[in-house]
C-alpha cells in the first residue's frame, strides 16, 4: 500500500488508516481486525483515550506490540472522563495533557506516541498553553509529533500560526466538502497534512447508497437531494467500480490529504477498503463531475 509523508515530520503513513473506535471491546474479534489491517499493509492506526474510556487504547497497543516499530500509532487527548465514566468534559489544559499522556502510554504499552492529537478545540481554549504542553512532550521524547482533530477554520488558523502541528484530522467526503473552501488549500500551502475521517458519509457513499439514508437526509442534503445525486454519481463515476472506491479516491485526489482513516467492525471491511484504496485514482473529469453535482460547502463553521 502506498504511503504519504505526514506534514513536515519524518513519518510516512499509508493512504488508508484504521480508525480503531469501531473495533469493539471483544479482544479476540478486535485483534482479528487489526491483524487484517496489518496483512493489507496498513501502518497507520488511530485511537483516542476517550474510546471505551481507555480500553480501546489498551487493545490496540497489545495487538500492535509485536510490530510497534513498523507502525504509526496515533491517539488523542482533551476529553476528560467523569469519575463514573458516564460522560466527559473538555480539558485542553497543559496540566491535563501532560498527565494524561502518561495514562495513554501505559495503556498502549509503549514509551512513545508517534502522533498525539488534540481531540477537538475551540477558539476560547488556552491555545498557547495547549501548544506548550505538546512541544514539551515532543522535547521530552514522549511523542514524535502532534496535530489536532478539528473542522473549525478559526481554530485551525490559530494552530497554523502558533504551533508546529504536522496534521489536522477532519471530516471530509463527497457529501461534506466544507474543507475545500478554505481549510484544505491553507493547510497544503503550509505543508500540514490532512487526515480525513467520515469519507463514506455514514454509508451513503458505499454501495448501500440510499438504503442508508433517512428522511432527515444528510447535513444540508434532503432525502430528495440524495435521491437525485447518488444515482447520478453511481451512473457516471461508479458504474464500473464500487462506490467505496469512488468515495475514498475522491479524498485522496486532494493534494492536502495524507491518509483516509476508515473504521471497520470486521476483517472483511478492512479488505474491501484496502482494495478500494489500491484501485485506480479518479480522473480529472470524474473529480470535476463530482464537484458539479454536489454542494461545494454544506454549511459554514463558526469562525
């Protein structure tokens, strides 16, 4: 599987990453998913301290222990669980980040994290303090590099100006093209990679198509919109290939994107997604057609 450089770092991530949130807590089944990913050549694994309140990190770390030096292990921080694990509160403080990284390292069974990401963020955060925490962790050798997970242009602009982030994780798909207006070009200009999530738009961009749609539609698309757009896309760009291929290749067609992170609940999904990533890229004409029949900006984020 092809790899792409992650920002200004020395990390190279596979074009398909495994989003580990969906692997579940049954350890044997989860291991089979991770093993299937490794067999397909995937080297990028994304988890978070919040997933299953730390259990996800533990399972992922144990499964990857034999190949730790060959993979890029990413996790996230910023959501502080309540003492009874019934919920969480947002805490991007330096004190919390520097304490929580120790817990993540312990659960992951490793002495360093390749990519440590802030799991959200608002413009009201103590951004300089947050950056200071990540920079100190990098200097101390606990993390190799850091990034943020955000779709807020105002927050992203602050981190571009003030930090040495190498990546931004954000939702991006054929049906959610918000990042194309400003964020993707800006990050690409500054040499910061984008890691995308949600490329299949909750299954609407898989071969299940409208069977995954609800009366509410999707973002600013009504059910009627989807009833027109999805069959048109199927006919014009997915008649000879799976819709999953089209969806994943659309993300990879943007030069800012380093990796597409997709979840999986069984090994078969891993193999299917791997085949889609390894397929032929979309042509310029196909990309243009997709942009012509979909909305360039579903809605604007608060700035």
